């Protein structure tokens, strides 16, 4: 019988397909920025399998997000993600309990993080570009998310493309009412903000409220 593919082999196969997909379309496969589960041993034992879905990396062709995050938070954006991850993984203790470098670093290594657009962008994301790449890469993105098998997806400014990408069942609400989260089978998708220029303590509190709402459903 064929051996089941290890996680590394599955990842290699996925990225090989991504590179071929880009090569065939005239895009430079060497510019793909890889992403996914940061540390598979920590992810395997985490209290929840949490996946953050972001838009794109900033001017980093050919980079590897997993390597960047494996050394703990660098840059404001990843301090914000690490703070939110620490809350989600530890049932939102007081902010002071998670606002420690060792807690933030371990939390960041215990999650998965992917970008919808695998090619670098600039400092400002173009929502139309993100949506076009979501469509262009839809088959591979779905497979990547399926391989990660998250229980919680935090959509960081990416909720709109994820609605159709994951075929989420949503009943549009007539009033001007924001959908904070939805729960398809075995999954929670949180409609959340992008982590640039945020107040970590305030957003930690906001996310905690949403998380309590999820638990009470």
C-alpha cells in the first residue's frame, strides 16, 4: 500500500503545483511567498487549531512566512497577531497575562498563517487584487486550508473572499448589521480586522467579546 504523505511531502507537492500554476500563467514562480503551519509540533498540541488568513506580504518575493514567525513576533503586525492568537489559545486571560514575549512567541509558533495572495504587494493592499488572486488560486487555496484543517479561521480583512472560497452559508441581514462570526460544521470563521495599526489591548478586548459570543452559541 502507498505510504500516506507526510506533512512536509504534502507541502512540497502543494508548492510545486503552485509554482507550475504560476509558470503556466506567465507569473514568476520564484516570487511565491510560502506560508502555512508555523511549527507543526506545537500546532498539533494546541488547544485549538487556529488559522489566520491575511491578504499578502509586503515586498518580500520568495520569502517564507513560517520562518519569519518561528522566531517570535517581529514588526507591529505580528505582535498584534501573536496577541490575538494568545487570547484564542488560552481562553482570553487578562491582557497582562499574554503581553509577555515568551507567551506571544509560543502563541505565534502554535498557529497557522497564510496569505490569500502569494505574491508580494506593497504597503497598501488592493482589495480587488486580493479577490482576483483568491479566484485565480482558488483550487490550491482550498486545498491548503483543507490540509491545515483549522477549527478556527480568523479572517483578517479577508472575510469577503473567504465567504465564496469556502462556500460559507450566510443569510444576508437587511439591517446594517455586521456578521462577527459564522460556524459551518466543525469550524468557526471570525470576521476580523487586518492587524496593521491596531491598539493591541483594545482589539484583544474586542476579540475576547466575539469569542465569548461564539462559546455561548
